[in-house]
């Protein structure tokens, strides 16, 4: 399954321009599938020479028109929010605009927490242990939201976080901040982008400065022309590549690979996922029928040319159910029937 990314933010921030840039104009009805650039996949394909090469994908969706409630509902469906700030034009006020936008999300979550508290509070008063624990977590969350703060700025234990997920809190979602800057202020984006970076840092979120308009123009050029034009702005990587890395970081994701003659493929996976969970990204039955994982690195596989060559040389690591898959692993899963 692709990673779902929602482009959100204040009006006039350039969300649709960024959507068009990321999808290279190939999105339809505000939705587009985007291949994630990864030099490791290219290296693997060059060594293995598969019939097919499949990158990891991101499903990018632009904020649809509609009411505040509709925009919040849209954001709730995403895995990661890309929050766009206007750092161009006359008198940009990116932090104030972002905080006003965030307040809508806070109020939506506050309403959800209060509704759930009404239900759980009755059960807690009846002495139900699970309800008492949940009511305590919801009460703390309500106090935080009442203060105008997003839930993602709180620290929760895993079991506490699980209690909140049932109300689909939008302010608990990981976020990436994009300072949409004027071209003449690239690559850093100037003072407005610096303010966005400080806001993101305070929330523990990654931030990126770029010009969505420039990225949209570059997306229409051939790769060599893109590289030449980026060099003129002292930019060494595409906006898509930078945002994808930030989304992986914010969303707690890694990429592992499978490699054989039929296909070389990149798979997004949760960081520190056990091998059977990682295998389920390929097929849900793989988790249940997992036997073992044969693991190597990109460098070792590129040097050997195939998993078979590594296996014959006895250089594949054999890992069991408790193995935590790492970013950049190349894995062959042994699955039972």
C-alpha cells in the first residue's frame, strides 16, 4: 500500500501548485500517485537487471474545496500531513497563518475528545477499569487542546496513544512543514522560511524550503535540464525527493527491498517492524506463514549480482521472527504453506 499524504494549509499558500509539482501534472481530481526517488533502487536494478523495477509510492492528495469540517475529515484520512506555508508575496505571515489553520484542527479534535469523554466518563463512574484509564488520557488530552495545543506536541505512552486513535485525532498525525518561498530567496527561503523552520522545530517536525512554482516548472523539463536549472538556484535535490525523505522521517518509515530477476522493488515499512510484519507488506498471508528472512545489504547484493550468488557463497544472514527490519535491507522471505 502506498503512503497517503495530504497537502494542507492556509488559503493561498500554494497547495495546488505544490500538488502539481509533486505529481508532475499527472494528478487527476486532486489525487496522484508519485514514485519515490531512491538511488539504492537504481543501483539494485543495475546489478540484478530485473524484468521490472518498482519504486515505493506516495499517494498525494490536494485539499478539496469545502467546509472546515470537510477539510478536517480529509486530513484525518492521511498517514502524514504536508503543511504548506505562504512565504512569498507581499508581507508573508507564515507562522500566524499556520497557527490559525492549526486552530481549526485543534477545535475538531477537542470536539471528538469531549464526545468520547461523555461516553467513557459514564463507564468510568461505574468502575470499569479500561474506561477509567481511557478517561484519564482523554482528560489530559482535553486540557492540552483547551490550551490551543496540538496533540502531537504531547508525550504519550504507546498504550495511551492507542486509546486516542479511536477518535481519529488529526492533530496527532505526523507532519512535514513546507515553506513555499519566493524563488529569489532560494535555497534557504529567507526570513519567512526560517520562521517556519523554528515552528517545525518546536513541534519536532521536519521542514523544507522550496518554491512550488519553480518545482512545477522543473517537473516539465528533461532530467538534465532540471539538474542544470537547479544548480542555478544552488538546489541539489528535487522537491519531491526532499519531501519524500521528510515524510519517511516524520511518519517513522523505512524502506527495504526485494530483488530478483522478475522484479526489484522498494517497500515502505514502519521503523523497527519485526520481519513478519515487514513481510505482510508484500502479502498479508506472509505474516501468518513466515518462516525466516534471508537478509543482505544493497552494497553486498550489488557486488554479488544476485541473491542466488550470495546464497551460494553462504553470505545471506538468516533472521527469525524477532528480527527488526532496517532501512536499506534487501530481504528474501521464506514463507510456508
